C-alpha cells in the first residue's frame, strides 16, 4: 500500500514555466489550492496537516493569493483594453484633424481647385561636421 503523501504528490498539477502566461498559471494554482483544502480536511494516511508552505503560508493564505493574482490579471487586461481604446480614439481624432487641415474645406479652394497647405518648418542638426555643426532650418 502506498502512503497518502505519494497519492497527493501524484495528483499535484505540473508547475508552469516562468515564461508562461497567466492562463497557464491559473489552472494549476487553482488545482493546488483545491487539493490543499481537501488534504487539510481529510489528510490521507501518512500526511499530517494542516499543510503550510516553507514561508509559513497556510492553505487559506494561498487561496487568497491565488484570487489576488486572478484579480490583478483582470486589472491588467482592463488597463490594456483602456489603452487600446484610447489609442483608437486618438487615431480617430488625428484623422479628423488631418482631414480638416489638409483637405479643402467647402470655400477654401480656388477656382483652379488648388489647395493651400500650411507652410511647414523643418529643423535638423547635421551629424557630420561638414556643415560646421550648424543647425539648418528650411522653410517651405
């Protein structure tokens, strides 16, 4: 007959890799928390309980930590979605601004249909010393 701790060891979930994402960690953490609760409630032969981790964390503390990790992941997903939505709103505003600035408004075209663009000013500093390190400005 096998000892109870061997049975528990065979039921433990595999440990995910450090590089794995949240989805890979959630199920094994949840499985370990549930198994821990069952072992504490009815320890198999050869298992003394309640079990604690090396740092002194008890089963309830582990279960709380697993729930906290899940909540933090949900918060990260929510924050990432908010960033994506904000970027899309910004892109839409930029598109509107550029259409309004560079496309002809109803009364802004001349009889020939030409468009007057706002003059641009471009400045740069040459990398080479060929220009003596002077800043050069060009106006169109």
